[in-house]
C-alpha cells in the first residue's frame, strides 16, 4: 500500500503539474482531518509522519494520563500509557500511535474529499500562475461554445473567454474551430482561472509579426508601436538596429509571404507597415503613406501638425471615413490636420486679406494723430501692433518701445484708438 501511495503521488504530480511536496502535505492534512473524527476531539494535537522514500505513514495523538477515564479520546489510563511509554506518569501526556488501517469508512471518505479538494485548489493555483505570466502573449485553442455573445475556448488546462467586446464583428466561429487570440487578463474564479482573450487588441498584430518575422524575434527589427481598427485597417511602426536590414522589407517578406499570412489570420484586415523615425515629420510622413505630402507645419507645444497635400492626394491621405489619418495620429501620437493645397491657399489668402484690413484700419486711426505719418505706422506694424485692439491692449507703456513715441504722444494715440472703437461699436 505504501509503495502504491508513492506511485499515485508521482502520477498526480506529473499529470496535474503539482509539486510532490504539496501533495504530501495535502495527504497529511487529510489524515489529520479524518483522525479528528475517529480518534480524538477537535482540539487534540495530532501528528502525522510520512516517509517520502517508502510511503510509510505514522499517526499519533497526545493523550493525558489519568487514574480514571472520563474521555477516551483525550485521556488514557496509566496502565495503557505505560505499555506505550514505560516512563508515563499521571497528569503527563503520552503520544498514542494509530495505524492508518484503523480508519473507519467515514474517516476514509473524509480523507478522500480533503485530498480531492486540495488537489483541485493546487491545480487551479498552478493554472492561474501559468496563465498570469502569459498576459500579452498569443494562445491557441478550440472553440467550445457561445454563452450570451461570449465565445468559450478550450486552452488545454483551462478555458478562455473571448468577450463580445473583444471580437471582430465580421469574424464568426463555430464549435471545433481553431482560434488564436491575445491574452489581456487572467482572473481567479471558484472553478478555473478565467483567461480573458482578445481578437481586437493591437498586441495581437505585434505578436503575430514576432511569430512570422525572425528578425523581430532575434531583436534585429523592433516594433515601435501598433494601432488597429479591427476588421478594417492596422498600422505597425518598425525600426532596424542594423543599417543593412530593411525593417519594412523584413516584415513584408519575399513576395509579401510574411505579411500575407498575418492578413489571412486576421481575415483580410489591411496592414500598413511603417518605418519609424526619430524625426517627427518623417515619421508622420511615413505613417500617412502612400499619400504624397507637400508641406508640414509643426507645432511642438501642443503636438499638432498641419499637413498640406496635393488636391488629388487628399482623399488618399484622409482615408475611408478618416481611417488613415486617424490611425496615423494614434501611431505617431501627434494631432494631425490634413488640407489640400487649394484649400490651404484660400485660407492663406483670407488671412492675408484680414491682416491688410486691420493694418489699413490701424493706419486710418493713427493718421488722425498729429505727428504720426506713414513711417510711424510702419514702425507700429513692425513692432506687432497690427490692429487698433493691439494698441489699446498695450497701453501707453507698451507704446514707448517704438522710437519717437513719448508719454504725451502715447496718450493721444490711446485716446484716438478709444474714440475709434467707441464710434465703431455705436
């Protein structure tokens, strides 16, 4: 029996992936639980020994040595005690051994239930730890069933859940279909750990490229970012650590074989492979490819770029329903506005017209102030006073930066501007 127990422990350990030490401790706890039912009170200390080489088990409980017996579960008579320990004395404790074979049917059943429960707990913990470390990886499985819109997937040791929110709307799966998905979360549960998987996460794209492109796995080519609009289009930014390796070419593969296998896995989703660059303008230009770009106006303070493209490239740069520019903005982390050359030219002309109107208005007001001529008006404009409001906002002190403007003249200019504003408002 003892050798059989060792064999069973080894077998369970292999099949369930549970440490042998955990199983032995579980058996000890089960024997103690059963012994409390059979031999002693719940408070009595019980000791169990286990020989890991032979599988032999020893069981004993501590009993108090007494002259007259009131409770045979916790007490033992002196004569009986001295059969176990010749030095036993009244009111002292003696360890009373029991054979495992002395267990009754109910006690054995309790031991079995404890062992089964603990083995399941250990198995759940192992599965949780295994998949917890696999967050951000791809798993393969078989579709089992659908539950309220979610798809349940057999992952081998446990089940994965593909929530409706993580499914691509145009994909459909039937029972028995093979599926690859990205692990986004692992949660504990009363039965088995819940592995939450996704078919829409951008990480799925990155991991598929790692699998298909050896240069990425070998860290010659690096993925700098990936964005998706599932079932529509994806963009992935890559760079090379070696000058002689083309990162985009490596990802495309000979005759496009590498990228096409990923496109097939994603059921025809279009994938743009973009070369990453430290230069923001170059990176944005690459991200908007294949559209041609005429000019870029960059504002670093609010990370905004105004992109000017030829009129015939406008729809290509924006993409269907704005998808191309939207993905490019997400990939580069820049706000992007795209305008055609004609539209941009009209805007420039409109700005120039308004600017001239303000300058003419300012010239008209200032010409009414004694001592202010055309030259002085030009000085105002050169010093960024391009409208009547600019002059009023600056005040007298702000006008003193202009050569030839003293306090009194400055006051007259301000008065003239105020008078003009009041007349215009009225």
